[in-house]
């Protein structure tokens, strides 16, 4: 099938390359000429394991890129994978997405063929209505032939290609039978090879499924962090508790790793957006509010634990891990940000280390020191805060001997407690 993917960010590029891998003929459309050139050269414009290979395999064959909307009508489906920036109050700004929908509508104004426009970006029901008016306002004559659907993504950074090609579920939010059939045809090669659940519903419900999925997972982590803080007060290991409760199928063993909390570009943004959208309708969701509040407090609890052992004013303190999770250089909403801010407020000299995320964090905190290795950060430090669960931190051992005050506060349960150091786990 001929498919357009508008927007070549993290979601759009993964989608375009994976759809090409399923055998479709894909045209990626992006306003950024460098991104288009990279794709046509067979290079992925973003870093994601496995993506470079897919782009290299299909570029020039059944994956092409362009800045123009001219060829939009030649395809049967157009996916919109455009960024939705957050406003100050947490709500999403759907203007860039609506602008892309309008240009798609203009391109489809005279089409004689049925064409399905599918929103991939995560958007609230009011934003969906904004996109609907922009699209259909631009192609009034084609109404009836152009359809609008939603199809949320459940990709994790670091395993996006794998998650796309072997999904647990595919959610199709459509309004007409032909639209459902067409989206099913898009995913047919994948569904034939995998035992994924297909959820067929309307466009707004499909998007609420996506928000609920992320809100539930983030709240699950906040709940285990809440319980973990209680465990710590009683000297109980929250991981032993989590392992046991995870055996109950109704709870499940995943997303029970307690610690310094959730970050990244998805959980914080999506939960803020759904809270803001609900508040706009007059409902303030108390459990989601609490999940965010608890998440904001975990870094402060880590700093309090450090304060119990060292006065860090004027002293060098190591922050191990700057990425929001291991396996990525993404520092958006990383828990390391409030940790660095809290240490700076205390007058500490912060020294940060991360195997891949240093340059991204340097943009936000240009004035702190960064080292090329964990041992170099620990050298002479009066305390270390472990914020990301990179595997390499599990092997640290005599490197702690070089610390001026060997106090280690672990926010991810990755460091091995050992003789000669004061070790504090956040929830154990
Ligand atoms: C998340 C969801 O897992 C994906 O299903 C979703 O598609 C994606 O958001 C999105 O909306 O695009 P991602 O942000 O890549 O994916 O990261 P996760 O692996 O879910 O981790 C999120 C945060 O939770 C990280 O900071 C991680 O350290 C933290 N976490 C995760 C915990 O603190 N404890 C856990 O047990 C699990």
C-alpha cells in the first residue's frame, strides 16, 4: 500500500521505516530539508537501536522522503506524526499538527480516491476536534472520500523498532467501516506474523486508551514509590515487597521498580496534558495529581538522605546518570535535573557523569563539571547520587575508595552495597 508519514521525529521515522519493512511503499514528508536528505541517503535522523539498518535497507527502494505535499493524494493513507509541544499549564499545543492536517487537506481537496488521514501523535479529544476542522476545512469538496482516524503508539524509547514490529496491541480509532478495513490492511503483514490484540474503537477512545496506558503505568510507579517511602521508614526493603506483590496477576511484576521516579518525554508530558484537559472540562483528577506530586518529591527525598550524612555546602558531589533511563541519551524530564538543581541550591559543586547523555545535559547545565567516567566523578567527592540504572554502575567497587566522603545514595537500586561505604537506598 502507498502510505505517507508526515513528520520525521522519533515516532514518525520509526513508523515510516517499520511500515517500509512491512512491505509498504512509504513517503516521509518533513519540512526540515536536512532530515529529508538524511532519510534519502539511508540514514535515520534520530538515534534508535535498529532504525539505521531499517532506513538503510529501504531508502531509495520503498522508502522516500520529501518536503512537498504534492504527492499526498497518490497514497491511500497519510499518518500525521507531528510534535505537540506542551504549554505552560501542561496542555498540548495542537497548532503544528493542525497546520499539517490543513496542508494534507489542501493536497486532498480534489482527490477522487478514498484517503484515510490517521493521527499518530498523542492528542486529547479537543485537540482532535482542532485537527478535524483544519483537515476538513481545507478539503470540503472531498468530504465523504477523506476519512479521519487515530492510531496511538505504545513505543518505548530504546526499543521502539522492536515494540512496533512485535506489539502487544494495535489500537484503531475509526469512524467508518472502510477506514477500519484500510487501517487493518496497513497492519495486516504484522498481525499475520504476531499474535497482537486488535482493539477497534472510535478516534477519541483510542487516544484516551493511550493516555490511560501511560497514566496507569506512571501512577503504578508513583504508588510503589509511595509504598517504598513507607517501607524505608520501617527499615523494610521495598523490592522484596514488590517482588511478592508482583506475583499477584492482578498487580503484575512490571513497573514496580521504586526509586527516584519517572522522567522522559512521554509520562510527564502525557499526564500533564490529560490532567489539564480534564481540568478544562471541570474535573481535577486527584490520583493523577498525587502521582505527579509524589514523583516531584522523590528527588528531594534523595537529597534529604544525603543531608543526613554530609553537609554538602562548598563540597564536590557526584551525580551518576543523567539520562532519564538507561539506553538513551535523552535527558528530557530526567530526575537528574531536580537533583542537580537541589545540589546547586545547597551550594555543592556538582560533577555529573553519564555514558551518553552528557552533551544533552550540558545544554541545560553548562556550568557544572562533567567527567568521562564514573570513577573520575567519584574521585574526591563528598557523596554520590545514583540517578540512572546504567549497568556499568553495578560493577563499581574500589572506585568508591577515592571518595572524600564515601556516602552513596542510590535512587535506582543499581549499586552494590559494600564494606567501606555508607550506602542508602531510597526505598530499601
Ligand atoms: C513510555 C511507555 O512505556 C511507552 O509504552 C509509551 O509508548 C511511551 O512512554 C510514549 O508515550 O511514547 P518511555 O518514556 O520510553 O515509554 O520509557 P519507560 O521505559 O516507560 O520509562 C519511563 C520512566 O519510568 C523512566 O524514567 C524509568 O526510569 C521509570 N521507571 C520505569 C521506573 O521508575 N520504575 C519502573 O519500574 C519502570
